[in-house]
C-alpha cells in the first residue's frame, strides 16, 4: 500500500514535470513500541507496470495452429497476451520466493 502511494505520487509528479524530493537522512529515534518501514521504489519500473500501450509484434507459428485459430475465431493478440501474463506471473512468483 505504501509502495503504491509513493509510486503513483512520484509518477504523477514526473508526468507533470514536478520535482520529486529526495529522502531525508534516515534517523532512528524510536522506542521499542514503534515501527518504521523503509520503502524503496524505481519510478521508471513502477510506471512501466501500468503502461498498456499496444505494440506490434511479428511472430511465427505453425500453419496448423494458424488455420485452427482462424477457423475458431481466435484473437491471436489476446491469446498471446494472456499466455505471456500467465507465464510471466509464474516466473515472477518463482523468482520472488
């Protein structure tokens, strides 16, 4: 939740050509009942997660898949997008574990 707040705020500032303030020097003046959490963020990477602009890709598939897809009114772009999301989500989950 904190990462999203910082991410959206920072991306909004970048898009409006506003400066993003640098973090202050971190000091730990707290007692045992207090908790502080540091949040790191790469604004460029954060912004790219929400970039839904379509790009044209040229690819090669076997002819029989092309024919079956056309016969069954398969949207190749949508199918590829869904498959990539599923595959990348599995990779992301595996690499973050």
